[in-house]
C-alpha cells in the first residue's frame, strides 16, 4: 500500500470526483501551488495509485438499456481453466466487469446489452458455451440506487 499523506488523499479524492479538474484548480483545492501539485499527481500515477482517467458514460443514452449480473460456475477450478475463462471474458465487450469469488459461485460478471433479445443471444452464443462453463444464473437490474466508482477517501 502506498504511503500517502493528507494532501495525497485530498488530491486523490478530488481527482476521483472530478478527473478533468485542471492542475491549477486542483492545487487551489488542496492548498498547494501548481508545480508541487503536478509533481505529486505524477508521482501517484507512476506508483500506480492512479491507474487512469475515464469519462463516465450514460449506458442508456448509448443504447444499452439493460445491465445484467451473471453468476458463473465452472466445471474445473484448476488455475489454467480459471485463466482461460478470464481471458475469454476479456474478449467480450459486453462483459464490463469480471470478478472471481470464493464460495459456490466462481465468477460474477457485469454485462450490458441493448435489449433482452440481444442479451439472450449473448448468453446462448457467447457466455454459456465459453470454456469450462458449468452453469450461469442471471439477474437483470431493475434500477441502480448507488453507483460510486473508486474507494472512500474521507
């Protein structure tokens, strides 16, 4: 874990909330001048604490009306089988998140799709026939009460 001081944490909180803030504004918000602020941000990037910057898109406005969570059980939990499944998931753009779990479910996937028919086609042609898949249980989201990427920094 990175050794972060209070200013680093404030920088991270500001950037997590507003990734497009200018360096000058960011420096003002955390009580620094621009040059040391930029040095600190670059150091956090180089350490891998800041992994990247992304635009948050509205899936529904881009035609992705449904989000589905799929619980996947595999036939084998051997390391090579797990890696093969993960690699296959990386190649499916509809799969936005893939997390390996402990317990009776091996993976949970977050999947976006344009509509129910598109999801059904994805499920039967790409997910269930994926390497080593034993079973898939799916749940469609009704609504999202909270979506807050990142980590709590307060």
